[in-house]
């Protein structure tokens, strides 16, 4: 079975999109909210 270059490109696009959606879900999850809020306030903390 021969794999066409366009099939590989399509597969690469689908895999990239799936990874993007995974990162998006991780970033917007409620469990990470406290960690991101703490990280957002780091520049304003004094030594």
C-alpha cells in the first residue's frame, strides 16, 4: 500500500489540531485555574 503525500499532510494537520485542542482543554481546565492565577500575580509580588 502506497501512502500519498497529501494523506501524510492531512494526517499531520489532524494530529496537530488534536494536540492544539488538548492544550486548550488543559489550559482552560478548572484544576489549573489556581495555578495560573498564582503565576499571573508573580510579577506584582515584592521580594
